[in-house]
C-alpha cells in the first residue's frame, strides 16, 4: 500500500509541473487554457517538488511525512482554485492524499499512546534477586498444576518477571466473518499483573484497523479504531472489561507459567485432572 500511495503522490507531483511548463512556455499544454504568470508558475514547481519530497519521506518510512503532506495540500489547493476551470480535477488527488494523511496522523497518535503506556509498564518492573524455582516452591499446588509446572520446565529456572512477545496470524470478529491477517506485540508485567497488547489488522483492501488491549491495576481497557481514526470500540474500567482482561491475563500465563506461583494467584484442587 505504501508503494502504491507513493506512486499516486508522484503522479500528482508531475501533474503540478504542467503549471510550471505553461508559465515558462517550455511545452504546449493544451489542457491549460488559462494564462499563468511566471511567479505563479514557480509556485506550481515548488508544490510539485514538495509533493516529490513527501513521497520520498513516505518511501523512507518517516513517521512525520503527513505533516509535510498537509502543508503542500493547502498550497496545491490554493493554486487549483486560482485555475479552477482547468485544474479542478486536481482536487480529487488532494482529497485522496488528505484522507490517507489523516489516517497516518491517527496511526502516529495511536502508536505514540501505546509506546507511552508500554514504557510506563516496563518502568515499573524491577529485576532483582529473582528466585530459582524448586520442587519445594510448587509443593502446595494441586497435583495437576504441579504436573503443568514440571512439564513446562519452570522447575530449576528463575521466575519470569516480564515478557515481551510478537504475534502474527489471522483473526475473525465473528464466527461467520472472513479471516483477517494481523500482527501484534505485547508486554507483560508478571510481578504486578499487567499487560499492553497492540495490533494492526488488515480488515479491508488498503484499510487497516488498529487495536489496543490493556490491563493495569486490576482494570481493563479496550480501544479499536478503523483506519486509525474511527473509534469502533472504546471501553474501559467497567466490570465486564475488567473481568475480561483479567481472564485474558490468566489465559496467557501459558507464556510464563511461573506466574502460577505469584502471591496474587491461589489454587484449589477439584480432582486429579482439574484445578481452580
């Protein structure tokens, strides 16, 4: 998508060169019937170069490319209005670039939020005097949980304090809906149960959905945005979300089984093959 959009910006930039060529009579431009002064022609060249720079920043994956895009769109539209009779269709290109730029801005803000939340979570983690798990440490657990601890290989290893992981796969929003590719990253604080999970989902052709699931201080939050700007879900700090986030944390303990030994976890045996 980045490559295709970059090509669109370059084509839009080249179209702006027509105003420069017309002003300096460097080529016969039949599409432009209105006269263009040389100073205005230089502005058309300047805007074309700015669009080219915008495309370059996009290809280089510079997160702030949309700032330059916003400035050059304004300049471009002013020139188009001045030559509205001949250049009005250039507005379509500006609208396309503007919409993608707004989405890029929303994605930038979303990533900044996730980065700040993740940094705060990681800052609270202290790695010091990490205990090595022994058979004695698991002796109080129900038999089936002991088996899990042994089979997972935690005995003889240090307790896990924090976890960082990446995920890639497909997901559905409903049983009957189509599979959508996604990638995600997640950070866990195991000593003080918390996590931050963020994802990018290919929900529609050339349209992505971003999401963030969060659990800190016993409270959950869920945020999902279409194209990084349109809120689809924005729920947090209510009983259902809190319980859902807590259950998710416990389900994901398969990544770090030693959390079963933390003080915030209690176990009750039910029978030989299950525990609560």
